[in-house]
C-alpha cells in the first residue's frame, strides 16, 4: 500500500512575478479544517521542552515522515513533501512533537525535523481568487502584490493585527487573520 504524500502545486501571482508551493487536499485530512485552529487556542501551557504549547514552527526538509504515534515503531501516516510549511505543535512526548497542519490533519514528527523559523499559509480556507499584499499595514496601505490562497510565505513580523510577509523576494503586509501559522493577536518580532 502506497503512503499518502502531501502534494504541492505551483500557483502564480496575477502580476506574474511570484510562484509558490501550496498544499493540495489530503484524503486523510480531518474534518473541521478551515478556519485557523489557533483561533481557539485560548491558553498557553509549557511543554516538557520548556517551550509554549501550542506553538507554530515549520518543516526543515522536503521529505518528512509523519507517524501515527511518538516513535519510529509507529506506522508512517503520511509524508510531507515541502520544506518550510508551517505546522502547529500541540503536544510533546520526549523528542517527538504532535503536530497539526493547515488542513487539520494530526500526527507525530521527530523534533529535529522542525525549525523555529516562522512561515504561514495565506488563507487556506478562502475561496477568493486573490488577496491583497499591502505596502504598509492597513486597508489603505497601497497594493504591493496579489497572492492566491494557500501560498506559502515567510513571516517577518506581526503587530497583532497585520503581518509583514515575504514571498519570493517581495515583501508586504497582510491582515493577520488571513494567515494560518500565526495566532490571532500574536506579536511576532
């Protein structure tokens, strides 16, 4: 039986200057995916690592096995095929981290395969064709580019309402509520 692989599709900005890798629907994605899962994260705890739970991180490499349980003796549930994708760590057990992806699927990844580098996916729940990337924070911030939903971006900083992101060398601001990979009102420096 072949393992499911998280597929990635290329998408382009309307201006023709950006291209990205984005998640493709996964047959094993759990119900309830859509709005950011972190929106409901009301309290933060400290995990055994001494770091907060939940928290967002990103994948270090292009091929990462996600297991059904915390250990190599557990079956591989699926394989991520794109470095840099954000995942939410929701639990820790020894050197294993229980993660949730932007589609709501959960599994376990060995801690050294995760990076503290912050990335986000633009509105994976959106049915809009494009979303505005602004030159400055705010609705009147001037248009820097248009990005499609499910585009992977580097998260530079967030002020709790707007986030400065970079995509293929182009930087701009987007409403924080339109990103999966950062919590509502979270400040990122």
